[in-house]
């Protein structure tokens, strides 16, 4: 279970700033195919996440995604359904 503190000030402000800074690329947070399962964000289309060009994982930690963490796979995914960047 995710602590409520992450959804209250000042933590929510910190996470918003981190996401804003990360938005120079596609974010997992912005994709409508990213869904929460427990403490993990998974792709409802079944795409595995690749982190930092290394390991593949079925999901990413929710707190990381709230802070702008994104999978390499999301950045090039044809099924990406979210806010586009320049």
C-alpha cells in the first residue's frame, strides 16, 4: 500500500516538479496504458518495461512513476497514448 503522504503537500509538489523536469521525453505517467497494480505500474497492453537500457521488468514502482521515472520502452512505443513532447 502506498502511503497517503505521497498525495499530500509537500510531497505531491516535489513529485510534480520531478515530472515537469522529466517531460522532455515520453513519460510512463502520461500514458493511458499505464495502470496501477498494487505498488507497481504495468502496461495494460502487456509491454514489459526496460529500465536504463538494462533489465526488463513487468512493472515500475508507483512512486518512481509519480516522480517522472519512465521506461525506455515507453519512449519508443507505438501504443503510447499520452502527452507528446517536442
